[in-house]
């Protein structure tokens, strides 16, 4: 199994940091970025082969690959997204489709979370589960979150931001375990998703699979401190998590 990080986006709401850096390299403290934390999480759970999908400001990540490899004991492959500045992340994940046959622990490049999230997903493997989403059932939800409705009988029934928060089981936090068996179905669903609308999310590809009768499961992450960094308020929260006073 490889670690897979989506780090191609522009992060316009984090300017001026993202004038020259991708979101995954915005500093949380002088020595730490989201990419540092994600690579450390992978190494902690024994995942040492990592692919990073790059696009916007890709050179900034390319220049740090050797340092990341030495610091975290991982091997890094870069996958280039040629449409990162104009298309959404369904296409970005599709760009890594040829690697999915190895199985992958996917993490969005803007999510600060502990390695316990990866461990929860690994512990949930088995019983023919091929796609497992990390789900926060503790957090109070609002309009912006990627919300999930899940049942034990059917697995994930709906995943979208466009949902009444009161109806949701929890929030998908941007980390997924993908077994090798999921690779061909997911690659096809992602292609159909971005071909339909390049502004769609890879979670819309998940929904397409659900609509076609493919079961997607979840693993609860428990009560943990995490944040998706979309704006400066989120960045401040990330700094509180990583560098508590």
C-alpha cells in the first residue's frame, strides 16, 4: 500500500502564503507544513512509499523531496496534474489512477490530523471492504463540510457538501483507504465525473459508485483534533493543534 497525497490545488484563500506555495506547504510553524504532518503519519503506520499529486507551484514541492525522504524515511514519487489551476480534485485523483492498483491511503493535502486516523482505517480493513472513509461523527456540522449519510445495511448512501447538516451521520475528513480491488472502478468513476464537469470533487466520484451499487464503508475516527485548512482562520486552528500553548 502506498500513501497518496493530493497537493495540486492553488489555495487562493490562503494568500499571500499561496502566492508562491501550494497549500500543502503553507507553514504551520517554522519547521512544519501539512505535507510534513501527512508524511510523518504515513511513516508512523509503516507506509513508506508515497506519491504526491502536484500541480500549482509544483517546483516548491519538487525542491523539498530529498529532504522529506531523509526526514521521514519515505520514498516519494511525484504525479503531475496539468490542469490543477483550473479543474477540481476529481481530475487530480484520476491523475494517480495508475498507482491505485497497489492500494492507497489517500489524504487531502490540506488536512491536519493525527496518525490515529490512518490507524483507524487500517484497523477497519477486511470483510471485503474496498473503500473506507475516515468519518468524524463528533463534530457539529455546517454548510461547508463534506457530509456523509451512512447506514450499516448499505454503507455510504450519500456524500456531498450539499446536504442539510441535520441529516448527516458525520463529516468525511479527507482521508480514505483504497484497496487494490477498488482501483479500476474508482478510476472509471473519476473519469466519468470530471468528463461530466471538471469542477466536481473526487467525492462526486464516490457518489457515482454508490449510485451504481458499489458499497463504500466508513471508519469512525473518534474524538480527535483535526482541521481542513481552507482559509486563515483554519490555519490559525491548525497552529493551535500543532503548537498548543
